């Protein structure tokens, strides 16, 4: 019996000796650095989760498809502790834009895109479950239609009107004092240049940027260079000028974002990392300590292109804000979530996921 098994034992020894040549040892993996964590906080289900602002330890999130405002109480790193949703007007009112009031600290402006209203609320952050209170309502003057973005600049609100293609300036202390600036399809964001003080609006489907001189009422259309990319969406005021993200087409992103200087000269920056170079950039936000660390966060989104990756890209510039020194890509756990807006805080970066009803937080304890 033993003799009959000898060939098998020899064969087993041979296999073992081959297997033993496979070595296994730890490596330093690329990807999420070991001290970084992502938590995707589940919000009440909605087809469209859009914008966000933070008041104390409460994140307010707009859900447009059902016009619900979500209050999320978070810990230091943005992990949800308690969540409550509130119907704002009716389910067809299309709650969209959110902005902090600077004149009334702790109060929040919101837009009701379908009701043509701008509303100032007290979010009542002392308790997550207490309903926010309406403080002021302003009707969008006709023929203006479809308030989307809202921002408070001293006594004025600047609002993009997505349906009538206007940008609105309106004095919230005297709403009869207003201007409607006609743009082209569709004004999305509005931002004020820190140096020349002009207002700029990204017009996504026209791939143009409208410049508004509020003193003269003059408007100018600036083309986005098609060799750089198309579809400007996210547009914010930042170091030395206006910064904007290019989303690209339904089939391709170009990993490109732009900077407008005080003379309207545009510089395009192209990401170069393997995942960054084709990113579909929807939104952007500077780090809270950008003046010293020169960091900018970009959001890549699958919102119009289902094959685009949902990612946060952390970019570090040189101290003159002219050259990208470093680029780090963080891929969302939930893909095809149509990631929508970014909000950096001192301890984390939030992002909303439009189609998956989630509030992501990226943090390093
Ligand atoms: C999402 O939209 C679909 C189709 O319009 C609808 O049937 C569904 O109830 C919506 N879901 C939520 C959570 O609002
Ligand atoms: C919302 O819109 C739908 C479709 O247009 C309509 O059937 C429904 O009655 C509206 N609901 C309210 C509360 O206005
Ligand atoms: C657009 O970009 C291309 C490539 O960088 C450049 O050659 C061209 O001059 C630019 N066009 C305009 C109008 O700036």
C-alpha cells in the first residue's frame, strides 16, 4: 500500500516546492492614505439631493425633487448623529439653492425654483427635530423664472434664474430695487471677482460665462475655449480671481478647470493623474486654510455622463496659484451617485450625492 503511494507523495512534494517559491510581503499601496476615512451618511430617500451649508453642528441639505430640507447633526468629522427632514412649501416647490446670510448670522437663504421665491429661514439649529422658521419671503420679479443659486452680498442677493436665463440682483431690504440681467442657457452659479468686483455667471449648456458690471448694467459674454473643455458649472470667488469647473459632455470629461484674472484673461488648468485627466468637474471649493496651504478641492461627477467617476480631487498649488504641485484623487465608494456639491470644513470635506441620497464626509482623525 505504502509503496503504491510513493509516486503520489513525490508529486505532492514537487507541488509544495513550487508553491513555496511564492513569497508574500507587505507593500505601500496607492489609494486612500491610511489616515483617511470616508463615511457616507444616509439621508431620507429623495430622487435629487443637491446643495448644503453648515450652521454650527448642523448641515442643511436641499432635496429638490420633493422640496425637503434635511437637518443633519454631525460630529467633528461630519458623521451624522441625528437626521430630520422638513417639507418646504409643497412637494412641487423645488427647494434648491442654500446660502448663509452674513447680515443675519446663523440664518439661511433658500430658493424655491418652481415657486419663484427667495426665502430667509432660521434653521433652528438648537434642535435637529425642531422645524425651521420662515423670516422673510421675496418673490422673483417677472419675467424672471427659476431661482437656482443664491448668494448674499451686503444688502443684495444675487440669484441665477435657470428657467428664464437671467441673473437677478435684488435688494432684500427693498425688493423693488432690482436688476434682471439677460443671459443664455442656463445661468447656474454667480460669483463676485475679488479684484475687479464684477459679477460672473457660469452658463452651462451654452459653454459661456456672463460678466456683469453692476455699476453700468453692461453684460458681456465670454466663451469657454472649446480646446480646454465645455460646460462651465461650479464657479466661485477665490485667490486672485474667479475659479470655475468644466463638466464636459455626456460622454467625456477633460479634467480641466479655469481661472479668470482681473482683466478677464482665462488660464486653464488640466489635471494629469490617471483618473484626474478625464474627470468631469462639476464643482469646486477652497480649503478653509487655503491662504497658507494653497489647497483646492474639485468634484468629479457622473451627473450627465454615467461613465464618469464620482471623485474628490485635492489639488495643491504653488504659493502664486499658477502651478499645480500635487494632485490626489479620492474615489467615492458609491459610484454613479451624481455627486453634486462640496463643502470643506476645518476637520473634513462634505459632498452631496444627488441620486443616492447620501452626505459623504472625508476626514483624517
Ligand atoms: C423618484 O421618482 C420616481 C419616478 O418619478 C418616483 O416613482 C419615486 O417615488 C421617487 N422617489 C422618491 C423617494 O421621491
Ligand atoms: C405636483 O405636481 C403634480 C404633477 O404636475 C400634480 O399632479 C400634483 O397635484 C402637484 N402637487 C401639489 C401639492 O401641488
Ligand atoms: C484655445 O486654446 C487653444 C489651445 O491651447 C489655443 O491655441 C487657442 O488660441 C485658444 N483660443 C482662444 C480663443 O483663446
